[in-house]
C-alpha cells in the first residue's frame, strides 16, 4: 500500500489569535536592564582573547574560516565600522543581543500558551542565567547560536500550535543563517526533526513548505561549503584535531554543567518542562521539545561534545517550564521560584561575567576555573610587553622585523593595538591566520611569541630568548599567556615560502 502524505494545512488570518498579550511592562524593563548592565561592565576587564581573532577575521572578509563560519566576523567588522575601534565598541552588539534574548524567552513562553507570569519567569531566567551572562558580554558563535535555536524553536512551536506550515519558510531562513554562524545548528535540526518524528506532529513535516525550508537553508549555507571545498576542507581537519587533542577531557563536566547553565533555580524550571512533557497530556503538543533535548543530550554525551553545545536548547525548555509553573503552581510558589532564579543567578554572576575587581578574580582563582573570564584579562599588557621587546631591537632592524605568534589571540591583540603600539601587524600559523599568509615578512629579525624554540631553530641560525610574558598581582594577564616565551630570531636559513607551510596548525 502506498503511503499518502497528510494534506498541507494553512491557517489564514492572525497567527497570534488566542495568545495572551506580551507583558511588555515587565519584560521590556528586564531587557533594558540587561542591556545596561552588560554595557556598563563591557570594559571592566577588557576584550576576550577570541574577540581579537573574530575582528581580525572581519578584516579578512570571506565565506568561511578554519574554525567557524563567517557570520560573527562579519558582525565584528560591522560593529567596528558603526561604533568605532575600541573595547566598549566591541561589546555593543552582544549587549543588545542579550536584551533580545530576554524578549525571546518571553515570546517563547507566550507562544507556548504562557501569560504574564510565565513570560516574566522565562525573561528572568534569560536575564540572570550564567550562560546568558557570558554570551551577552562578548559576541561569539555561541551568542548567536542561542538566538537562532530560540527563533527556530519559536517558529516550530507556532507551526505546531496553528498548523500553519508556511512558517517553515521562516525556519529555513533561520537555519540557513544559523549554519553561517555555527555548524552546530545541525544539532538543533537533528533534535527538532527527531522530536517531531517521534510525536504526532510528524504530520507537519510532509509538505512542500518544509521542503522549501530545506532548500532555503542549503542555498544560504552553500557559499560556506564552497569555501570549505576550496580550502581543503579546513574545518574538518580542525574538528579532527580538536577531538584528538581533547580526547574526552570535557566528558566528566558535561552533565554537571547542564545543571547550572541557566542558574540552579532555572534548572528546576526546565526540569518541570521535561517532567510534564512526558506525563501531562495538556502539554503534549510540545513533547517534541523534550524528545529533541534527550536525543541531543545522549548524542553529545556519547560523542564527548562540549557541554555548551546543548546550552542553546535551554531557552525554549525554560519557556515551557515557565508555562507549567504558571498553570500548576500557586502565585506564591511562582514568586518564590522567580526570586530564586534572581538570587542564584546573582550569586554565580561573578563566576561568568566581569564584576569583581581583577585582583579578587585572580586571588580566588576564578580566572583559572573559567577560561572565558581568564581570557578577558590583561591583553593590553600582553601587547605592551611584546612591544617592549620589539622596540628593544636596533632601530634599523625594526623597519624590517616581523612578529610571529603561536596563537591567533596573540596575533589578534597585536593587530588590534598595532598602530598605538607602533608595531607591524602580526602573522601566525594558527587556524585562519595561516590562510592570511606571511604578509611582507622578509629576512629581517623575527620576534617570535610562544613558538616552540625547537621549531624556530629549524629555520633561523640564531634564536635568543628575550623574555617571557609576565603576570603580576597588579596587572594579571590571561592564564594561558603567563610564562609564554619570546625569542628574537636572526640568520634566516630558508625563505618564508618554505617555512610557512610547516607552521600551519589547526587546533
């Protein structure tokens, strides 16, 4: 017997009919407060090590980069063009996105049937959850991943609620943009499709609008695929190296981190959604969200994936849990839960976003525990130390000298301040920096930062250590940079065209 696909169903008119009003009077102040806080703390520590790299990518516009698709570097370039070249300017967009995530949380709760209390609780988690604090401080691929996963989920929830399958076109656009931001958008697609197939909502997949969504996403993503094909599938090599180097080192913390990602109290909110999705028929229409979550949890854990890969799924689950709490709990219990989200979020806030004095951060070891906090410390001082070694070279040599770094963040930081520090732009064999080449490097002296001495000795006859990057209590730097050696290399043995291919490393 030939299977017959369910007929397409579209609904004319207002898709918001039957939904509660958006609680703007409460949600909007929470969103604005989030933006103000994030921007007020934007320059408290400094730029994150990855921000220099993203901005450098924006100065080398392309359809792809070794370790990420192109969208974030494009936005960094736009931000610099609009807001200027400064640390606060780097943080305008992520602060605005942080406010948008608060609104998205409320919209998801509303779309799931939530009224004022559900919307406010979801918005509060989005404002105070640790995951949403770090990603609103500096723009990364994870920042936009949260937005795209939430938007795509919002549109699928609307399709499930209304049966209007034309919304698949919006899902296709969001997934296409998501894939241009981070390839892990494929995880959301997998979770959503499996979740829908495992529930009666599978009928919503068999129509031309869903097919058109797939086509839209693929067309939008195609330029990045072409870039990969013309760059020897660099990202695949990067991922293989990353997996080999990590070798499951993130696995022990994978599950514990899930319990605190949206604050300890926020975890109770999304757990309420999971429980009701399986046991309460009143919430069966978004059971696909619960199924998708469990599928991704198992897949990512088995694959030893990063804990934060799953983080982008939580905002829709939090919104669903907020609806459960609104409908099943008393108003007093709702108030207690909302207050608990605020309190547990504030307690952990200094662990995930700039707030404490830098000396306190280093004294408590927060910079070592949270690499993102550590990655914001002392980069201007790092460049000052590099500049001091560079300007110690004889003046005639400085005009022909090259700065070579092991790490893209060192190169990016040098490039960010090279004008004020009177330095040449740096070169590096790390990830996309390798593709940008060795510039005007000649046979003059090389100031090498972090490159292994044994590597340097292969290509230069004289390799002399001239110092290490130093961190002090008064001026701490990123823990990953402390003690990094600097060398001055002379008597180059072979041309850069021979050296450069051997310096490449994707990790």
